[in-house]
C-alpha cells in the first residue's frame, strides 16, 4: 500500500498544492518553515484523523479559510481509491471515498496506515503519561479502527461523569443534598467500567505484543544494547487482582480430591466498579474521576531503571525510535506495509545511526522523508526528491 498522489486545499501554509509521490523513498527537502512537514502531516492526519503536532484541528486550517481539505490517492493491491477528509474546526469533519460521503469521518480509519517518527517523539519518553497513553491508543486505532469508537465513547462518559462529580461535590460542601447526582453517577460508573475495561484489556495486549519488537528494535539502533535492555509495561491506576492482571479470562477449574480452589478472580469491570466505590469520597472532594484508563501509565525502562529521568539524550532518542520501529513491525505483520514517515529525524542522528536506521527501513514499500538539506538523507535512501520553498513543491530533475 502506498500514497500515489496528495492534494491539499487550505491546509496549513498551502492554499493549494498537488504532489505525485509513488512507492519507494521520497524526500521533501527545504529550509525550516517552508512547509515540508505540512505535507507529511497531512498524510498522517488522513491515517489517524489527528495531528502529531497539535491537539486541535484549528491550526491545520490556513489563516483566513474556514476549512481545509486533504485528499490522497491510495494504491492497494493495484486498486486505486481516493480518500478525502474535510477539516472543519468547531464542527464535524466530513469524509469521502471516491467522492462518496461517509456517514462518519472515522470510517476512513484503517484505509491508509502510517507510522511517523519526528523530533516531537522525545515526549514519548520524557513527557507526561498522557503522551504515552496517546501513543498506545493511536496505535490501537491503526491495529483495529473500531477502537476509535470505544475511545470516543469513553471520553464522552468521562466528561459527563466529571461534571456530575463536580455538581455532587459542590452540593455536599454547601450542605445541600447530592442524592440525585449520586444516583445518576451510578449509571455512568457502570458505563465507565465497561468501556474502561475494554480499553485496558486492549492496551495490555498491545504491550504484550510490542515488548519483543521494542527489544529487537532497540538492539538494532542503540550501540552495544541487547534486546533485553528495553522494557515496556502497563501500570493501571489501581492494583489488579487475579487473572485479569495477566490477560487471562479463563475460569479456574476445581481439582477432584484436592484443596478447594481459590475464589474466582473478579472481572475487570467489577474491579473498576469496586475501586470507584472505594475512591468515591476522594473523587467528590476533587471533582474528577480518579480511576480508569485515563490515569494509567505505559512504563518504559532500560534494565532496572525507568527511562524518564535516568536515560541520556541518545538513549531516549533510541528508545523513541525503537517504539516507532516496533509499531511499524506490528502493523506490517497484520497486513500491508504502513507508510513510514521520517520527519526531520536524520539531523538528530550521527552518521552511524543514520546508516543503521536507513538499513532498517530501506525495504519498506513507501518511505517519506523530510530534511533541511540533501546531505541529511543517507545514501541508502536517495530516492525521488522534492524541493520545498516559498509554498511550492518542485520535483528535482
């Protein structure tokens, strides 16, 4: 699978631009601020319906315009499809396939898949837990697009539940009855537990699947490292009990003539409900939900030490790169090659690591690279090149 043509209208700095791409390696070269990252950001947005640079859609629309359009022709198994997303800040985005409207924009998810590595990825290892949760959730959407619906439903439930907690907490502190809000809260507790349990199971399975791939990738990109050095783990916001902490839902079997079996572990949904009940007073005092996947952590370690606070700059870069390469391998194993995007990455690497990375990605079906100068692109990845300057994208001879 690869992107054959990209068309932008009022996206970022581009009033309009058309770019023919194709399989193999394509580089976009230009000074900072000329718009080369905007091109690859648009392709990544079409894949995930979110930007790797900003949280909201408004900055994606060119100043003075009320919406932006990203359109791409995608080739899969020699069949061509035109995917389109109309970005409408403050309103619902609209999506089309071959000019036919889709009921929901998120129905585009999974039709083109990307893995993007950029300098912002240092936040994966040095930033807040929210950065790592976002990494896991974005990857899960690419693995299974239906996960996007689960995540969106959970976010809506969380928002409503937080609103009720604030109302009930204010009522309690003012001496008024909070009985009505608390009775309504029980309904949202159940829904939060259902959706939260599904998200946690999926995240824990993702960590299990990624672990060997991250170790392999870290060994390849970090000098003198072994595949046992890089460790990832999943830490929920409360201690799990029983088989749910090991992703095993099989009931325990009694042994004839043996001792009585241990009590069956509680389903994850019930464990969440129990913890919500235990933390009720704290939640009412603070007016926020303290239990659920929105407070979980994806833990990253080098050997026995947590990566954050202990790793050097080079180790942090290598780990972030290993996470992206592992993501690529995971998606590749489940179907077509995703589009691999390396956004201004090589300038941060020394000659040896540039060569290592180039060797690792050279056989990808499509690699898109941005760089400030041609010399930043390794010799192994010298494919088609575009010069980006003054709002124009021109193919080099």
